């Protein structure tokens, strides 16, 4: 039996920009919200703080839960539950951490430029609504496998 992977990620805004991590896989570059897998026995907020430090070298405060989405591979080989939180900067200098994955960069992207990038999972529409309206309650976004 295969396990479901739980991934937490953070929405960190700075003025009109959003912090994203840049990955490369099979020579294709794409962006993700900073975050990663929850370890056994670790709560979501602790996991997200750890992931921000590992990927971005930033200490953050984890706020409200905003979205939940899933990524279910068409062949059933993978199932990921993504849990999105609002986060606030506490301290640190933004730089690529020692994540050891396909991570090649961390950068703030103008919110208006989100349409021009590849974002996995694709939550551009929901992020835009969140930026415009704030948190209107936790939203389930369904399967966003790409």
C-alpha cells in the first residue's frame, strides 16, 4: 500500500510580490510555493517553519490555513495533499538553503507576473483571489496533478 504524502507550503508576501522557489526537473524550470513534506510526528506549522529555513534560509511565523489541494497521479502512483498557509517574515537573509532537491533558486515574483510562470500546483487563480479578497475561509481546490 502506498502512502499519501502531506506537503505544507507558505504564502509569503512582500509588498506586491510573492516568494517562490524555483526548481528544475527534466530540464524544465518551474516554481512552487516554499514548503515540503511533513515528517512523522511533526505538526504542520513546525514542518513549514523547518522547510522555509531549509529552502530559503528564512525564519517565518505560520498563520492561518488558506487552501487545501490534492495531486493524484493519473496512474495512481502518487497522491499528495498540499496544505497552504499564510506566513509572515521574522528574520533571515533570503538565499537558497541546503534543501538538496531540484531547488535552483528562491525569489520574489511580482504578483502581476504570476500568469507568466509555470507554478505547480497551478493555484494562480486562487492566489489572485486571495490577494484581492484576503482569507475568506479554507478552500478545497480539488485535484491539481500536473
